[in-house]
């Protein structure tokens, strides 16, 4: 239960003001339909108070109207109420992992899953466990997620194609690439995908190149964040 409070800033000649609290019910044929909850008088400080019992609805819309002789005057005061959620539900699962050492080699024409270092840059809900799998971020609750990856490629000794891919359940869900690039060019590629994930699903960052030889991945990042159910 919460206290809804509406103050009367200017009585405008209203001798015996009352305040009616209402709750939004539905959209009618011509205008919104509001249901009356209670009509109360203000206290000595011209504040009207109503005790409202919060329901399970995600959003509850209420308003308070000043009444003069039983008729609304002036503009309503609006309230938006939501039920309280446990701390675990309010925390947004999100993590970012990275490498910056140029130590991983991608072989020619082979998809290489990036292996990240032991510690995440940040991780709000234990999405990264390098002892279990240093290549992935794992969903901890079902819902819609945004996954973003970036690969910084070393320069090559020959022309070749380079691509970066977001992988979900072992399949690509986002890919960026282009025509063959000339030799001696450093390349950075970014890829983003919005995906549906179940508890325990994993996303990975993969890279493919066709320079004719192995090519160093000198930097990479992978981020995952929960957007909603």
C-alpha cells in the first residue's frame, strides 16, 4: 500500500474543496474511462491523501481531481504506479569482455572463436566464466538481448577478406564483412545482433579471414546486455 498525495496550490475561490482519486480503466469509444476510488478532503496544509493498494499490473495509472460543488476544476494530478520487484529482478544482466594483446591467430579460411582473458571488464550477473568457456557470454535469464562484438585485425601480407560474426548456439546471427582488402592495412570490424535467448544460451564472437596465411587478432571485445522479457 502506498500514499497518494495531491496538494491544492490555489483554491480559486473554492470554499469547501474535495479531491477525487480515480484509476484508469480502459480506452472508451470516445475518451479514456476512469473509475472513482475515493473522494477526500484536504488536511490543514491543503494536501489530500489516499491510501492505494498496488496490484500486480506492470503499470497502474491514477489521477486526482479538485472538485468544486462536486464538479472537477483545474488540471488533474497524474500518478504512475508499478509493483515493487526483488533486487535480482531489477539488476540488468550485462557484461563486456576483451583482449588487447594480439596473441590469438586466425587461420586462413577457418572460423576462429575469440578466446578472452580471465577477467571481464564488467559483469553484473556472472555471464562470463572463463574456467567454463573463455569464448562465450551466457544468458542468466530468458529474454531479448543485444550482443555487440568488435575485432581488430593485424595487417596482412596479402589481399584477403575479413569478417566478424556473432554466434548463438553455434550459428551466426550477425555478420559484417566486405570485399577483399589490400595488404598492409589494419582493419577493425564491429557487429551487432538483437537476439532471443533462453537461460543458459551462449553468444560468441568469431572471425574469418582469407589472407592466404594466419592472421593475428590483436584486439577484440564482446558485450551482452538484457533488454527485456
